C-alpha cells in the first residue's frame, strides 16, 4: 500500500507551470502569498521556485495562458494518495474533461460546428506526455 501511495505522489512531479512576472517585486509577492497554498480541495500544495531568466526547457509548453478566459473552471480532481488511507491506482483513470465531452449529447448543429481535433488533441497529448516521461515506454 505504501509503494502505491509513493507511486501516486511521485506522478505529481511530472506537472509544473512557469509564470513570467513583470518584476522581481511581483514574483516575490506571488511567492510569499502562494507557496504552500492548497489547490482547491485536492490536498495538492503549490511548491513555488524561482528559476533563472536564462533557463532553457527541453520541451515546448503544452498550454500557454496570458489571461483567465471567461467561464474558466478549475479542473476537478483529487489526489487520493494524499487524502485517504485506502489508495487507488489511477493509471487507467480517464481524464474527467474528456469523459464529460464524449458523453455530452449534441444536436445536429453542434456536431457540424464541433472541432473534433480538440478532443483528439487531449487524447494524443496525454499519450505523448506519458511517453516523454518514460511511463509508457517511449
């Protein structure tokens, strides 16, 4: 059970974000206010770090945001390894947003307008990132 818990917690290391600030004062303020802050009710805490301006990343960003879009909803997830004594292997769990999109009922007009590449991109991006992290043997 503890090996499974450690595995589930270690998976969280694969995710990171980079925020560019307009000044050192802004960066320090964000750090002071947000480091260690819990994300929603997930038991996941933000572990903020300062990185050098000249740092190079091997991969291009998966997503880029310059503003919060109207209607934004934070992703719904939980980290059972941090919240429960009974840990569940999440390897085969579906991504909730994709599941909702695929189960939604569309009328004819919506189907004609829908961009199926969006759904496929989520699927292929997940496979790509799993393979990049050495999880899927890639």
